[in-house]
């Protein structure tokens, strides 16, 4: 019976996890209403939006109950191109269906016309994100546009990001400004982070499941800047930004600061490898962008430091095995040859088992590797036999192999660039007061707010499905 259940579980994990990479994180969290361009009361207007500048400043520390939050300031320069003054109501959406039947609203909105605060009234209009759903609240305010005169409108508010640990997304709607006369002359959108922006914490060129960062962003210090010229925005032009959550990135900064003080702290190296691992993996799969690829190598180097400085710590060996096993499993799903990392993951878990055979976390990761590599691991009454460590199967090679070449692959050889990355671990970043000491030999799991997920409905017939969902996701909670 055990063999039948294992066969069913393996079939289910193949069906569930070998989907195309674009569907890796297929359960969208509840959405928050994005910021938006204001729209006119009617499209028959001679008023044009000459320019706009939108600044999103990500708040640190993240407020309790929020995944991430930004203070937004949006400035618009409007000009009446006609010969007569226009008096009209200008509208700004403040809510949207979150995808779960709720209608959260943006907070702390204030509107100024030519530096004068104006009063607003609440109306119901089309949902700017889900146009087929029920109307949602908008703020409406009156403005007079004299001919051939610039009118400046400023809108400030607070917006929450949408996400699921360790990623968060911010959005901004451009298409609501399409009702103004002609095109939008220019638009600048600036995202300002509370720390240095880089390709590790800003995710370009990769879909995180519910967000794909708008192309064209330029990183400069703590800011990412987008510039657009003379465009008539449609829904496809609405802005998206994918980030590592500030709470997750702060862990990186804290451990880097710890290592600047004591580069021989094996526990700090292990914790750094763990958080690199967290921000490199999706729910099912891993980041394929350049920053994500480099994070994987940085995670390897951090775990190598941890197990070198603490060779008798079974948990860091097991955490290292988990990193290698999960990455190599999903690499094989992408059609890559990840055999070296598979072998190395088995070496690390075998070391962990020898050091602490009864440790629950070690057993959990050993079981994970057993399910990931059924052809390479055999379950015994006494544990597992890692077949690939003693007999490597022959794989076809597209090129002739010289007779003197070894049949055993090189397990790991860090490149000079990676050695340099390790030696220059961190730019000068002041440590914050959120670092937490971890007792030697223990791995921690920091509590982080997470959004609710879709409930799984079914019956006892789906026990193997539940088993493999657990296997596929337990790396998220292993604490290593």
C-alpha cells in the first residue's frame, strides 16, 4: 500500500509542479486598490494633461498589518487648449474589488488645486481594474480650467501593496487619464525605497504570479525611475512593480551588518543563506531574472560559509541540502541539467543525518529529497540510500568525451566573480535594530504577515494531493 501511495503522490507532483513557469505562483492574493490618474467628468473636453509626476515612497518600518505600504504624491499639470473656460468635475478612483469580493480603499487622500486644498464628494463609478464588476467609490472635486492657462493638481494618499511573503507588488493606473484631450505629454513614475535599490530586491523580467514589473525602469541609488512621452494610455499601459517585501529585505541587511562586525559568525552566514533562499524561491519554482540567478549563487556561498565555520551543525547542512534540492528539482522541470546540485544536496543531507539522525527537520528535508529524486534515493527501514552518491548513471553527451576525462562530474567550483561577491558581501549599510540573535544550532522562522489563501475543498480521495502540496511547500516553513 505504501508503494501505491508513493506512486500516486509522485504522479500528482508531476502534474501539479511541471506546469509552465508562467503559472508557478497561480493563486493571487487579495488585491489592494492602486493609485490612479484623475479622469474628467466627460471625454468631450479641451483640457489636456501636459505632464504628471508620481512618486511612491515605500514606508519603513512596514506598519503592522500591512505587507508593504507607500506614501504617494501625484502632481498633474493640466492646460485648457480651447478658447473658453471649462468648469468640470474631476474624478479619482479610491477603491477596487480585491478579487475576493471586498472593496478596500486607499487611505489619507488629500487633493490640492493650485496649492489650495479642495473638498471632495463620494460617487460610484466603474471599477477601474475590474470593469465588468459592480461600481466602486470615487472621489470627485470641482475645477475651473481657464483657457491657455496651466492648472496644477496634486493628490496625496497612502496605498498598501499586494502580495504574499516574500514578494509584494504596487500598481498605478494610467488609463483613467485617457479621457483628457489628446495624449499625455509626459509621465514620470518614481519609486523610492528605504534602502539601496538593486536587482535583488526589485524584480525585473520575471512574473511573480500576480505582478510583472513594467519594463524600462532605471535604478539610481534608492530610486527606480520610469519615463514616458506623448502616450495615450490603455489598460495594458497600467504600471506594475514587483518587490521583495521590505520586512524580508531587512533581514538581508541585518545579517550583512552582523557579518561586517564578525565575518566568522557561522550562524549569521547560515541565516543570510536562509533569507537569500527565501527571496529566490516562489511558491512553486524560483526566480529566473538576473537578480534571482545571482541570489542563488549568493545563497550557496553563504551556506558554504556556515557549514565550513560550523561543520558539526546538522541543521545548516540540512538547510543547504534543501536549497540545492529544491532548486535542482525545478531546474529539471525547466529542462536544465541540475545533476551536480542534486548530488551535492544528497551529500549535505547525508552529512546532516550522520550528525543528527533523529532531528525532525533533518528527517523532513531528507523525505523531501526522497520525493524529489525517486530514481536516485531508495527508502530503507533504517533511512535512505542515496544511490547517486555511489553509482552515477550514464547520461548521453552531445559532444565526444576525451578518454582521459573523469566520469565523475565536478561538484562545485565558484567562479572568480562569485568569490568577489563573497568578499564584498555588502555595501556600507547601517544596521537596524531588528536583528535577532539565534542560538547556535537552531534555525528560526520569522513570523511575517501573510494573506489568506484559497481554501482547498475535497475528500479523503485527495489525501495524496494534500501530501504533495505539503511536500511542495514545506521548504517555506522548514526554518532552515
